[in-house]
């Protein structure tokens, strides 16, 4: 019986295109005790979202494109192009399950 | 020496564009030492509990209790280290340039970041503070200014304040941005003793994790203007520093720094489309700072204000 845990990678990209440049990122590891802290890296783990896909991460959520509210067109706030990826890891075998699934 | 050295036009343009101004080693070491002594600093080896240390400092230090709205000019005893810092010509000039001569104190706080062993002893996680914007949702054009004072050398492993240049015009709700662990272009304060960092209230920031064996102190004062923040700096070169230039098709952009070139410089984290909105908002902030309601850079606002019918 595999003991599956989830690692999560969040990439914020320059545009809505998955192959655009990473501008911000976060990592949460459920498959280990590794902790990723605010400010712990100054360069991204992947240059683009596509590079993460090619390394075995599975895209599970992408932010929607929202229409701009009249009168509020120029307000900026949260980062706009947020992509959630997951990697399933069999912690008994310490192998990324994502790789098994691809085979 | 004049009692106040106001900021230059280009320093103001950089503040408008990036939301911060850094003055390195501007406070003499005699004042730094006095500040640390006044607040009750002791070597980390003499501290066995972060709660006790904080409690002792909060109750016995020379940092006064200040009601919000107190004029900055009267908030600190004249002979205190903080009053001496505020009276330094470069410091007074920066404050007057950003929030005027009659600013008031919102609040102040002495932030202390401890070595890991003290968090373990207190049962607290030894982690960096998540990225956040202070206070709450704040859509104003006017701005408060936060002065951060680093009274001792801050090395990289001490986890000096992390901040993201250019985020100050983003309207977000405090820790709602905690999910953003790392942002391209973020900076970490590494500095010599006596360095000051002036932040627009909206700038995204957070305290770093202290991986050294020393205590790290940062004293912050939030100051609010009581009048429009218009033309408060040394404006003698305001017109000379502004230059209209061809946009996009420009074979000779030149190397001379102008207000336009500063305000139109993107940050590494800019999104392709909202980076242009950042330019629009920087221009609007510059209009507020100069009182010039038609000023523009690279035609961003003139283009969308060229309206002749009902949209």
C-alpha cells in the first residue's frame, strides 16, 4: 500500500501563458519535513511554468482571467497569474509518484 | 551645516518608483551605542528567554510610550538618542521631504529577532516573518512613511528586513500576500550600524530569520503627513531633471538619469500587463508629489485621458 503525500509548488508567471517567465514562487512539502521559508531563495526553481511541467510537476489550478471592474481598471493588488502544481510522492519508497504515473 | 538637508529630485523620483530610500551609516556610532544602551541591550549569551528580554526592554527601556497623533517634533525627549537621530540634517531632511515638517507619529516599535535557541526554548517556530503590507487595506494617494533604524551591523545570516522594491502601490490586505514566499528582485537588509531605511507604507516586507548567535534590533517609527506632500524636497532642479523622449522607437535612449527614466524602470517581478499599470500609478503619484495635474511620462496618461465622447 503506497503512502502518498503531496508536494505543492506555486509559480507566479509574467503572463497567463504557462511558458512565460516566473516572477514569484512558493514551495510546500507534505512529503518531507523540509521547510521553505519566506525569503529563502532569490532565484526561482523553474524559469517558466512549462519547465516545471517538463520536470514532472502536475498542474492542478490556474488563476482565471477576470474582467476589469469599471472605475477600477488601474488598481493593482495581488499577483495575477498564479499556477498551482503538485507532485505526489510515495514516502515509503521516497520516489516521486508523479514519475510512476507517467510510466 | 544646515539643520536639514532635503532630498534631491532624483532621490524623490526613486522613492516614488520603488517605495524606499536607503541612507547607509548616516547615524554616528556614538548615537548607535547610546541607543542600544538606552533600550537595555545585553549580549545574547545573557538572554535565556525571549519573552523575559522583550518584557524587560518594553518596561524599562528609554523608548517612550507615544500616543498616536503625537507630533514627531515632541514625541521624544530632546536629549534621547532617537531625538538626536531625528535631528541629524540628512535624517530631518528626508523626513521633511517625504511627510513634511509637521508629521505625527502613528506608532513605533522595537523589533528584536532572536537566535534559534531562544525560539526553541520558548516553543516558538524559528522562521522568517511572512511577506506582508503593514496596517490594512489603504487605497490613499497620500502616504505614511516608515523609518527603520538598524543600530548595529546586520549581516546576511541575521535576517535583516526583506522587502520587495516597487510593490508600494499595490492595494492588498496585510498578510493576504503571505503565500508569496519569494519574489524576484526582493532585497535583504545587510548594512553597517547606523543605517536607515525609509519605506512607503505600502511596501511589501517581512523580517528575516536570524540564523546568527546574536540579537538583531530594528527600531521602526511610522510617520503620517498632516498636509499634502507636494514639492517638499529640494526642487531647484525639478524642471531640469524632466525630459520628454520618444517612446518605443528610440534609437538613442541616452544614459542620463531623468525623472522619466527613473519612473519608467520596471522591477524584475513586474507582470507584462500590470507592469504598465505600475507606470500609470507611479505617474499619478508623481503628479501628487509635484502638484502638476498634467505631468506625464512616455504618454501613458495623456493617451488614456484623450477622451472626446462618452465611453
